[in-house]
């Protein structure tokens, strides 16, 4: 009786094993790269720094977010757009968020390892909220709540760029980057938060003060100095 050889089956079996090994190697390399990128964000200078400041312009308000990593807490300070502080005559205006961020730190006698700033409106805030998984939330309060309920998993680091792109598409002057958005989400998801309802700097008068200079009338919204000093003592 003639011998029967099954060389074809053996070759097919080896080919299947080779394909499986290649697939496993690709998956392992991809997972390894994801973990590497995640560790880059976790250990980068922004996330590991002591104090971060985020300036957000939204509607008629300026929101200054202090992320205090050493104390594991976040403080949100609100100042009405165009508020002037009488003693220093510094006016906080959203025309230049770079400048207003520095003015805020000077007014409150604070320092910051990294400072970020960006603009929001209702549409943009709602888009970011949707990306953060809080589709039922709206506006600036919804944005803060969505940040609280979010958490960065190691496989989500590749999606951080989309948040930056959304913000930059609205206003190119922002300096927000992937490291900054990671530190913001991470802080909100883990730290104690003092909301701006407790740290809003009130105005001295309900209506802007009108100042007549020559033929011009200039409106000024002055901060309540005593209230400002009390808030200043609380902010770190």
C-alpha cells in the first residue's frame, strides 16, 4: 500500500500559528505603546507639578481654576468680565487671556508652575461635555460637572488630542495642550473641589460706575475690596 503524506496540512497549520504569533506580537506592541504613552502623561512635569492655573473665559465671566496637586484640591474663582480692582487699578479682561492670567496671579499673590487659558461658549462647552460623557449637562457648570465625573484610563490617552483640537478650532490663541487637559481631567476626577459659588468676587455696585473724562464717559465695574480681600485669604 502506498504511503500518504500530509505536508499540505502541516504547512497550513504552521501558517496559522505564524499568523497568530504575529497578531499577538502586534497587540502586545500596541498595548505596550499605550502604557508607555499613559506613563508619559502621568509622570510629565505638568501632572506632577505643585500648582496649575487654568483661565477660562465664558459668557460674561472669567473662571480661574487652581489645581493644587500637593494638597489634592481644586479651587475655582470667578470674576466678572471687565472688573477693575481699585487699589491696583488692574482690570481683568478676556481680550488677552495670557495677560489676564498673569494679572490674576499678581492680584491674588499666587504662583503657578504652569498656566493654561482658553475660551468657551455654550456650543463649545456642550461639545466638550459630550466628549467627556456628560450628554445631559450644559454650559460652564455642566463642563465642570462632566470633568468631575470623568477619569482617564490608560487606553484613552490617544483621545486627549480631540479636546485640544476642539478648543483650538474655536480660538487659536489658547495654549492648552494634551498634558494640560490630562492634568485638568485627572485633578477634577480625584480632588476636593471648592466651586466658584463660594469664591466669586462681587462688585462694589450693582451697575457700572460712569466716569466723565473730558467729552468721554467711561464705565468701570469696581470689585468690592473687602470681599476680595476675604477671598484672597482663602485662595492658594
